[in-house]
C-alpha cells in the first residue's frame, strides 16, 4: 500500500486536490519515488501506468497535470513552490517532468531520513 506522502507534499506546495491532475501527479510521484533509477533508465513509463490505472491518454494526463502545476504556480501566496524553482519566472512554471522528478527526489529523501532515524 502506498503512503500519502506525495499528496501531503503537493498540498503543502499549494496544489488543489479537486483537480484531476492532482491525483495523476500523486500517482506519478509515488511511482518515481519508489524506484527513481527505474524511471531514469527508462524501465518505468509513467504515462503507460496512468493509462492502465485511470484509462486516460498520455496527452490528457499531461494536460491535467500541467494545469494543476500551472494553477499552483500562479497562486499569488505560493512562495514555497517558487522557492524550489528559483530560476523560473513568476509567470511560467517548470516543465512537468522536471517538477515530478524533483518532487519524487524530495519525497524519497524525506522517507529515507525518516527511516534512518528509526533505525
């Protein structure tokens, strides 16, 4: 069973759970954080997994996730999301793949640190 860490992380960054892209982002971030090397080596296809799980096309999944990212990015009080990507303009968010990978890496780091403390 997957944890709720990606959903909590997205909520902290100002994402809106009512967007369908929110759920797709949670799923994609979970997949990549579980096996980052599998994603980077091309063994994991996030969009094929989304199609299998939710029955959506790659273009639909990308559009929904990007809309969710863009909405969170353009929310005026969202300084935390902007601080993660300081080199990007206030008007244009990072690419979808860059955001998903960064989120997965940060979540992986948080869960690794937590497990080291309990050991």
